[in-house]
């Protein structure tokens, strides 16, 4: 049976819980808010060891080079692109699947603003998958659901982090022609516990019911991401950039990530998915025509199936073919695990006793430096010089 001795060796994908024939493996939260498998009924366990056999970390696939295709992509529907984190590539893939009578799985908010995997069977429902959620999603039993649809012959698209896609593939233990997988290049996954602390703080500060939160809203443009909170009737309650929003600052400080993220087994170029998608903030290095600050997606295609799908959806897109080597050059999130913040242990210890407001204001206070940086960034965004200033800054840093 599966037993997690070192938490670095569990990515929390849930493959083991989905695969257990006796249903005795459950995903339970630890003190940091991350899910780990627990055998909660030893009498039910039949010692088949399937839970260990489907673990993507314990049975890591060796990376082997193969032919890939690379593209820069922008959805032609400007509203879809506006609502998307980058260029709307995933929506184009998902639209195709829905139109073929298929079903799409992805990360979305439930009624309590918890990030979970769920299904969509119509075009309108795809909206819930747009925009990043910088929290580890709970896949629940969606691997089982996806498998049932696959066996029924329906086209299935499953999207998630690289570990979740490898977890799905390990769980299935066979290839399906009617399965399309999409992984997102992942920085790391923060704790749902810390996310709930943030929600607690914002509810207290705003004093109103929160209807939706967008981590990567294009409030100031694509290249200056913002956290935007809305209430009833889409009323805007809060908007802060990556420099001053406390959850975004926590995310990029690597203080609240899952232990396995600091030694990720799935940081690589050659992946088991059909598509890998991620941002292209430096689109100007590839094409001046596509550099409009409204969002562009890098798409790396790993399979002939993925290329066939791309050929069918490209009429919805503006796209530019780019060599995979150039597309992935310098993308450290694809190849390198994040470094653990030295304050991580104390941060989680304090999270047990402090309120959300106390926690975030102690570790990520709104200092004069933060206020000044926000003022400068907002000024540059509103005057239209943000992109140019960012390029100058990057050039200086490189020197």
C-alpha cells in the first residue's frame, strides 16, 4: 500500500485514491493544507499495491527526446482572449472538443472559491477554466470520471499541471485515442490553507460577498498582471498588481508551495501530454505584429494527435510557428524547480495561529517601497510605456 514517508515524494495528484479498487485510499489535508494519500480503512485494503503502481513520482517516466512543434497563439475572439490568462489557446482546444460532443476537465472555483477540477460539456461553461488559479487544485475523482467517458467513446480533454497530467496517464495505464491532454508550465503550487487565509483577509477588509477572483487579470494590460476581486453583478471590489497584492507576492516569494515543488520531478521539455501551454511576455522577440499587450500563448505540441487538433482549430487563431528550441529557450519554469523561501517553516507555523490579516501583514506588509513600486508601475501602464520600461529593465539586469 502507498505510504508517504517524505512529503517531497508526493505531488498530490490523487492518482492513487482514484485507482484504489477497495476505495480505502483517501486524500487528506495535512497541517499545511496540502492533500496526501491516507489508507483510512486497513480492513478494506486487499494489498494489491495498485496505489503505488500508479504513482507518477514513484514510477517516473524517463524523458526521451522526440519531434515537437512550437507556436505563438492568439485567439481571434478578443473577448475570449481578454478573459484568458494569456492568448486563449486552451479555450480554442476546448471549444473543438465540446463541438465534437466531448467533455473538458480543468481547474475552476467551486461555490466556496476553492480550486477544484471539474467538467464542462458546453461552450459557455468553459469560462470557469479561464484565468490562472495560483492554488493547488483538488482533482477529486475526476480521473475516474474521465476514464468512464473515454470507455464510452467520448472525446475527452483533460488539463492541469504537469504532475496532474502524469498522474492521469499513470492512473489510466493505457493510451486512449480519444484523450487530449494539456499541461500548463507551472511555477509551483501554493497551499489551499494559505489561499483560505487570503480569502478570510479580503472578506474582512472588503466587507462584501466575493463572487469571483482573477489572479491574472489584464486590468493594467497583459504584461502587468493584477489580482481582481469582484462581487455581485460583477462589481469591482479590488484590483492590485503583482507588486502589491499579498497573495501574488506570497506566490512569487516561494513561501507557501508544496514540498514536492522544490524538487519537482516533472520540470522538462519532453512531456507526456499532447500540448504544453504557457505565457509569452517577450512576444516582441518573435513578432512585432503580435505584441499588442493583450496576451499571447506559447504552445508546444508533443504528439501527432496534438498536431491534428491544432490543424483543426487554427482557423480560430492568429498564430506563428516558432522552433521548439527558440520557444523554450530561457524558460526556467519549464526546467527548474523553485528555491524554498528560508522563512517557509515559520510562515506555516504562524498560519496555524494568526488570522489571515495578521499573517499577510506581518510577512507582506504594504511598505513605502511597495507603495512606490505600485505607483510607478501603474503610472507606466496608464501612460502606455510599461512594456518599453520593462524591456529596458530586463536589458539592464542581464548586463
